[in-house]
C-alpha cells in the first residue's frame, strides 16, 4: 500500500526541478521534457500538500520548493527502498520452489 505522501516519479522529478531554482510551469515542462498540462497537474498536487509554493508574477506563476529538507527526505526514502529491494533480490535465489 502506498502512503499518501509518497511521490510518484513524475512528481518527485517536478519537486527536484523546483528545488534547483524557482521556475514557471513552461520552464519546468521544458526541463522535464513533459507536456505543460501534465506538469501543471503535478504542481497542483504538490501545492495542495504544502510541498511547493506558488508566487504570482503578473500573468505567470513561479514555483519553488516549500522546504529544502523535502529533497533530503526523498533521497533517504529512495535509499531505504533500494536497500529493501536489494535484500529481497538476495533472498529470491535461495527460496525453494513450492510444489
């Protein structure tokens, strides 16, 4: 079961991109090689969860990471998951077939 706060890869990439520097949706779409509507949807979810801030600049909106520690937390979560996968992979060859 997935936690409501676990970020799918596209949202994680979006968060990482705004962590580098605050950006407008069009800039993010270009950096992520993703359609602008898709990036907008990811940003909406991140804003709703308080992970990304939005600052209106005339007709445009610039997005920035709400807390720099979010990237550190994502890196830690990725490391934990990778470790679990390595442990599971190490166990797989030793399992005896049932039958």
